[in-house]
């Protein structure tokens, strides 16, 4: 981690590792559907270990105590996603964060990503990647 990341993690005291996925990982339509179904079936408020919303998938240490109450469950980490990009039914994974709790339990960016991507038969190392466009030509007078 660079100095800025260390400072931010000390200030907020909840993040051990944050990694921007470059180039971003692209989850294809078929895998995306399978992952979203499994995240729903494994929702922490219903006895699973994940919560998800349109921006983030979050892994917990234990199922929640109730529908909106994590109880003693602690966050292991989160995967930040964008739905509908680069095409309508694909999902882009652009950032993964592991908390201090997750790091203490042995979780890494790769292991957290691989658990979620595994629902769709993927892993971070072999997941398709976004194509990076060349930067525009510099403006000249």
C-alpha cells in the first residue's frame, strides 16, 4: 500500500487492502446471471454469507441476525461492480476491498473475488478483461 492508502485505512480503520482491478474484470451474461442468482440464494439476511446491491457485493463472516441487522457478523470485504457495462447484460468488477477482519482470517483480493466469481464458473485470473482504449491525442494549438 502507498502512504495515502495507509493513511486512509488508519483514519477509517476498516480497510486492510483495496485493489483497483485494471483492466477491469468483465463477467459475461451467462456467468452474471448465475452469480446474481447465487448471491440472492446466499443472502446474509436469509442464512447465507453475502449481501448485494446494484453497486456492491459484500461477504460476511456469518449470517445476519435479521433482515436488516448484521448482529455479530463482521464484514470480510466487498466487490464493487457496475451492471450493464460494457454491454447490457454484463457486469464489470472494478474494485475489491478486504477489511482488517477479512485479512486476519486469511482473505485476499483474489480469494474474495474467486468466491463470488466461482458462482458463475469464473475466477479473477482467467476472467475476461475490459479493453483499454488508447488515450486521446494531446490537444494542440
